[in-house]
């Protein structure tokens, strides 16, 4: 019968395979009276020296497999063994209690581990497992106990109470599909090593390992699910997900570095959508040509108060620098509708999707808008930033925005703060913007069609209402006609035109959009290569 557990993902991915339990063979430490305490202290120091030799060997192994930064944990362990507080504790217990070295080391390890675990700092809490690891190593040497182990003979999901870094690095990675542990932290060295090894992993999973050995398991490193003895339909579903994941990896290898060009030579830009600075890593990993939509509102959603100009500047600057001259399109604040922020103190609205949101807030509260624009223009000096405005419905709005931008530039000039001129664009996500697109194109450098809201407003279907899913047809002829009309008018007015809504990633429409003349598609980073593949398989000459 299917059982499901939840945990905290350490590294994403899907793993499907048999479950193997990692059996620790930690020594059972008994408290024994000794007559010669100094001889026992010497036994402890000899075992500590042997442990350091073992750790040096593990460091060399890890250096080859996971790199210098991650191998450093074993140098840290060696230093922990030399820590005077740790040594003095062991020696004091031996001498004052006349007990064996094994008991003194195990007690010290427990005490120090508990001390670290109760600290406020996440990093220090992560050291609890390290001190436990070094203590178990010394106890094992003192007692002559063998190492614990992973005894799988085929690729398996490793199940453990916890995994120490030294245990992780010694795993035969060809036999490990994933690991699932009851304990551990995302800041532990084990978690870092797991991410480096590209092993999907979950921690903090409250499982019972009774009778799990050899059973079929699934690890979902995206949603934090661990499923044992999955039902047939669940197994089939995850096999499909795994196939898609493997296809993504295959595309990454085959298509990375190749141009987004059709068989007949038509070139199109494929950019990525992001919500935070950390997403840039996915953009680069998936080989996007730039960022077509940086949803800046997530800087506001993640704060308890308005983010300062300096905080915003640092975020935008970091993204621009990391993209190294590639285009970065940053959308100004799009708060409202389904994205509410308490400190904005917005009034309750019966229909917020058509209410006080996005550019309407910015134009009514120019002090918020100017803070963001100052940060954007200051960051523009460090890369290739374009600025895009959401929910535009009129030429007058664009002209008002330009007036505010002129004020911002004047302030920056007076303060001798450097900036570059930025391309200005608008989101075309309302029918009003579509039907005014010829006039709007004369005012801006580019359009980006937001198909999510455009579909909602065109079909009068609330995108948040699950009862309307059968009616909200994203392929509706009216929506597609609006997209084509917008592209045509954009080009007529000298603006380039992209699509940044979910529809841009729909590869069943890629050829349709190319035939309409779209210049750019901006999609989730994970969809970049799939879209590139669709482009390269299209022949517009036919």
C-alpha cells in the first residue's frame, strides 16, 4: 500500500528506484573504570591522530570528486579534533571520572553536538553533525569497529537517520539515486556535497524504516515528497516526469551554445523569465540569450516594508552584472490583483484584477515609482537594462511615465550618479493596449505581450477561478488574433515585439508565433531549450 512522507528538498530532481537503508555500525559505548588515566589519555590522542590521517585521505578523495570548496569540510574536521576546548573536555572526563577514552569522547561529542544544535545561527547548527561525525570516527578507531555502510548492488534510494559528510563522500555515487534522511540541515556540509554531486535529496523526513528495504520508492526533490510502494498511476506519472527531466538534460547537452534559428535561417531571441536574483543561475545554466521579464514585485513581496532604493539598486545591479551585457528587461512594480502586500495598505476591492494595480499604483504614488526608477537607472550603468511598464492602456500613461523618468534623470545628474539611457517598453496585456498598439509603438522601443492577463481580459475569465478553466482557452482565436495584430503594429511603429506570458513556452504554438513575426519569446528558464528545439525544427519557407 502506498505511503507518502514529506521533507525539505536539498537538491531538486526526480529519483525512482528501490530503497536501501544505510546501516550505521556505530560502536556501543560502555562506561568502564580505568586504573591508568594517563595511558587512557594517550590512547585518545593516538586515536585522534589516526582520525586526522583518515580525514586527510578523505580530503584528497573529495578534492578530486567535488572540488576544493566542498572538500574543505574534512580540513574543518581536522581542526575540530585539534580544538582545545574539545580536547580538554575529553581529557577532563577521563581524569576526573577515571573512565575509558571511548566513553569520554562519546560524551564530549554528545555535549558539543547539543550545544551547536541549540545555537540561533543556522550555520552553527549545521556543525552539530560535524562534531558528532568526528567523535564517532575517534570512538570507532578506539574500539576497532568497522565502518557503517551502504550495501546496495544496484542504483537505489538511500535512506538514513542522518548522513555525515565523511559517509557521503565515500558513497559509490553510481549506486545512489537519491538520499532521504530524518535529520540534517540545508546548511550542513552533507547538503552542500549532495548538491555538488547532483543527487536529489530530502532532509527532515519523518519516516519509519520498518520493512522498507528493497521496496519501490520515489523521491520528488521539487515538491519534497517521498513515496514508498507507489500506486501504479502515481508511478506512471512520475516516470513521465522523470522522462521530461532526462529530456531536458539531453537538450541541454545537445542544444547549449547553438543559435535559435529556424531551418530556413530565421533568427529569434529566446530569453528567460525570473522572479529573483538567485534565478539568474537557472537562466545561465539553461543558456537563455537574456532576461525578458524580471518580475521586480517579488522584491516587494519579500519585505515587511518598502524596499529601499539601495536594496533595489543592488538587486538590479547584480542581475545586470551577472548577465554580462546580455539584455535584462525589468518590469516595474506589478502589485495588486493576486499579489497583495500589507504595507501598501490597498483598499479592499470586489474585482482586484480590474482594480488599483501595477502602473496605476505607480502613477498615483509617484514617490514609490521614483524610488524604483532611480534604482533601475543607477543599475543600468552596470549592464544592459531595459525597463518595461505593466498594465498600460493609453498613450497618456506612457507620456506621464516619461515625464517622471525625466525628473529622475535630472536628479541623478545633479547628484553626479552615473546611468545609461534604457530601452523603454510596455506590457501588452489588455485589449485596450492591443487596439492602441499602433499609437503606442511610436512612444516605446518594444512591446512584451503578457498572454496570461490578455487571455483573462479578452475572454472575461478570471484566471484565479478554477471553475473557469474549461472556458479560459489560451488558444482562443480572439487571443491569437490580438497577438498577431500587436506584432504587426509594433513593427509598423518601429518597436520589437516579444511574448513573456506562459503561452510563449507552448511549443505547439512556436511555429504560429514565428509566422506572425514575433522577435522574442521569454519563458521559464527550464523551457528555454525546449523552445529552442521547436524553433530549430521549424521551416518557415514551407
